[in-house]
């Protein structure tokens, strides 16, 4: 399982120019894209999902070419088969929890998913511990539950890759710790490669296998954290070392 | 009280005609209003705000001015009316269909305005989420955009129906006031008062008020949401 990303695109928003020019690859289970707000992380994730058009580039996920500007390949979002967890989960407010999870397998005029997928929807609801909330609307459940529903909805279509946009930023700290552990379990259970963007060093330390640091629209560092020598006995990367790495890569001077 | 004795016909016929005209006009205004509103809400093009102003014009124009425009357009010598007359032998002026056209025009901006606001309020992120989940643009409209905008669209359609039911000026100019054929409730009230038939006028006024009240009560009922957006 490999991801190859090469994107070059100049944005012009209200006289403010910004150029995203990144190139990296990863074969890790969880790739963490780290960078300050405004470094271009969200644009990168949207470009991979096909929600943001780019002028030139190449994106290959698991030997499937999603975008190749030289051979004029540019798959529509709906044909890319990527899962996407939005920052605020983007659950459909007019659909119940189970209708949200089944959404990718619903016919045009019905809210219920097709019969052959109903069983899998039930399984996912169970795995994500939201079965008893199946008939509730998103506004009636908590933030952590919404995130699990968002994950279940993205996984129903068996995506080639799961993109996560700052998945923990909307959660309170204790829930954040719990969801990080859950995300790791989900990765092992579903074997789906994940790419998550964050500005929280804690996410890098606890989840990252491949770390890609983005600064001012370009990759400033790409590190295989599993190969890093600085790990403690339990195999967890040692945090100060990662912190040093992040300070150097983002160009922030230590006080 | 003076005037002619009250007959069932003098009440029922204009009432049924008004409901028919307003119903068809609301249907036309809703289909066109939602379509144009969708284009205005989702597409960017030059002259969009001019289009918006043109679509809103029937609210602010005096009904007689609108009636005059329609008369010029669909009259026997007008560009549309002339063509209809030459090709199909159809004459619209002083028919109930002309009343539908007049009512559609005055009702259109109400649906258009409400629908545009409702469609623009649907979060683009939800449409993107559906796109990533493998849905086509048509499926996104049917499953996400329209359901989430439906309350605004229905509210606009209800107002449009009430407005179409009360339409007077433009209807009088292009459909006239032919009893049993083009004489709607609001025109029948005017005619009854002019003719001094106070008992008929009283009855028509009460009926009209009750119908409008029923629309408002039922719209409040329909528009009660079963979910919250946030």
C-alpha cells in the first residue's frame, strides 16, 4: 500500500498569493501531515479527495492513479474511493445515525441503504458503539459519538485511503486521548491506510508512522518515525525528540 | 343589506376558480423559482445580480405595470401572443390561463427569494461529503440540497400561493372579470362592492380570510422541523 503525492498549484484568494508545491510518498499505515494553520494542509487533503482542483500534479493511491496532469487523468471525487473525515464530521443533519452510515449505498430516492449492505451498516454501528443511537439525529448525540459515526460512514464504502482533517481538534482533551487509541485500533482492524493532518505534536507522537511536515506550502521534512532510533522500551517514539524534530522542520526557535 | 339574494354559485364558482388559478400558478412559480434560485445560488457568472434584480421586479412593480407588460407580450399582436395565435390559434387574453400567467408572475419572486436563501444556507461541506461518498451531482441535489432547503422552499411556496390567491391588478388587466370564467375571488369582491351587493361581498371576504388563515396555520404545522441543523 503506497501513496504518491506530487502537487503544484498557485492559489490567488483576494490578492493573497499562495503556492502549494508538495511532493512525498508514504507506505505507512498512518501518515501524519503536520504544519501550522495556513501551511496548506487542508488544501492538500482536499486535492487528494478531488474537492480542490490543482493545475498540475500526480496522485497515486495503491497503484490507482487519481490525478495525473501529464496524461490528463483527473478522477471526479465520487470515483476516487477515498474516505474523508471532515473537521466537524459533516454528518447530514436530516438523516439519522444509521442513514448517515449507510449513505454511500443508498439508491436515488430512498434514505435506507440497499438490503445487501444493511448487515454491514449494522456491523459498523456495533464496532463504533453507536448501535443504540441508530435512530437518533446528529444534533442529538455527543461530539465523540459524531466522530465515530463519521468514521463508520467513511468506512462503509471500503475506501482505499482514509483522509482525516484535524480529527481531534473539536474534542475535549480527555476524549482526544481516547479517540487516538480508537483510531489506532480501527487502523489495525480495517487495514485502511490513513492520512491525517494536524497541528498537534501529540498526534504525531502517538499516531504517526510516517511524518510529513509542511511549511509555507512545501514539504520541509519527511521522516519514517518507525525507523527513528529514539524509541523507548514500549516502542513509542520519545516525545522530546519528536518535538525537536518539529521545531526544526517548522522553523520555530525554541525559547 | 341590499343587493341580490345570496346564491351558492356566486360564492363557490369564484372560490374554485381562485384555488385552481392559485394552485397552478404556485406550481409553475415553484418549479421555475427553485430552478432559477439554484442557478443563482450555485453558479457564478457575469450579471448575476442584474438577473437577481430582474427576478425580484414583480414584487416591487405596480400590478398594473406588470399587467401592461403581460398584455404587450401575450396580447394578440405581442411577440408571444402573436406567435401562439399564428401557430396554434391560441388566444390567451381574457381566459383563465391568462389569470394563471398573471398569478405566476407575481408569485414567482416569493418562491425565488425564499429558495435562493434556503439553497445558499445549505453547507457546501455537506455537498462535498456526499461527493466523496460517491454520489453524483443529481443525487446530491435530490438527497442533500433539496431536503435541507425544503423548509425554506415550502415557506416560499405557501406565501406564493397566498399572494396568487389575492392577485388582482395584473389579472384584471389580462384576464378581465368574466363571471364563471375569469372572475377570481378578489375580483368578485371588487365587483360585488361596486354593484352594491354587500351580502355577497361580506361572504366572499370571510371565505377569503378563512382560506388564508388555513394556509398560515398549516404552513406553521408543516414547517416544524424534526431535526436541528446544528
